[in-house]
């Protein structure tokens, strides 16, 4: 049993059953045990280290990441000690993560050549040694986001409908009630999230996409999944975990294509080696 699945039996849906419609309450009773813990990044009252957008607080030795000669957009920085206090997971219990992405949103993750179009940096430098870094002049105005303080809140996230076996879920009968149940975990806030199940905009097979594309298989069309290498690589899809999901959001100014979402994925073994260079990104929009 993988290290996320070991939590499954003990997690409950955070929605109040009394507030649910009968169909939602019935689904909660039937499928609630499938939920996984996740950490939603909700608006914070005061500015702390963990935030979306703004200017990053970086180690002096870290150069601002670029892609094909252009500086990448800064997306988020996460205090891992704060995250660990909210929810212990396979992520380090101290240090910080910084997330960057191609300023022109030109990489989607289905092409092996997209590697390098994002950057996740892990460091254990004390916060007092980090310094706010001004954005490079070559960073486009549309890739400079407003600072948005956020704080971690543990929620329970149900799997997307595509992950449910047909014997327990009928899309025509259960689809609307199930989506309402899944949405309830996020309340009125956007779906900025670490860990748990993703909220897909398109297909919900991102682990396989990461596994194939990161190993050199182009999956921008169905032919990639028939590639001779795919059969041997497919079992490794089970090793991928959602690291960070960033929703489109007017507050920091995130707009991923047509109201899409960015998903950063990583393997637990790479985290244990403190190697966040192996992160893979998937970009989905309607």
C-alpha cells in the first residue's frame, strides 16, 4: 500500500452531511472512505512566508530560473515547516519550496522537450538569510503576479470520477451530486492545493502522462500511449504524487490559458533524495 493510500481508511469528508442534499449524503456515505488528505492554500489574514505571487524570498546562491533565454514567472513559495505542522506527509518537515513556470505558458507537459519549462527549488536556508529578489527586467508584465498570502488548511479530497470503478459510480446518475461533494471541501476558495487527488480540467491520468513524458515519450496525442516503450514504463505511473495544484485566480492574477490549472507532480523517492529537479508539470485548460 503506498504512503498516500495508507491514510485512506481514516479520512472523512469535511462536508457537514446535514448540509448536503440527499444524493450527496448518500454518495458521502458510500464513497467517503476513498478520500485522501490534502492541504488547501487559503487566504491568510497577514503576510507570512507562504504565499502565491509577489516577489520571492530566495537564497543568495540561487539564480532566477529561465527557460530558453527568458526568465520564468514566480508562482509560489511554501514554508515546509508550516505545512508539516498542518499535515505530516512525505515532504520534508523543514525548508522551503519555490515554484516557477514559463512566463509565456508555452509548455504543457505532454512533450519531453517541455522539460526545463518550470522549476521547483528546495532549500533549507533559514528564512532570515533569504532576501526578496526583484523580478528580472525581461519578465513580461503579464507574468508578474500580485502577492497573495496563504496558509495551509487540511481538507479531504475525493478522487475524480474517472478514478472510480463503474460498480460504485454511475456518471449519469451520480455526476452532479458527486462534483458538488468534491467542491464542498474547498469552500468558497480557489483550488490551490498540495498533495491529495488533483482536480482535473481534462483527463485524470496525469500520473501516466508524467511517467511517459518524463521518460522521453511524446503524449500529445494517442500515439504516444501506444509507443513500444509505454508498456514497460506504465507501472511507474503509480509512483507519482501531486505536489502542488494552482488554480486560475484573479487575486494574484493567475490565468492559465482559458481558466485552467497547473499541476506539479513528483515521485516520493525523488523527494526522499531531496531532488526536486525531477518534478514534472502538467497544464490543463478547457
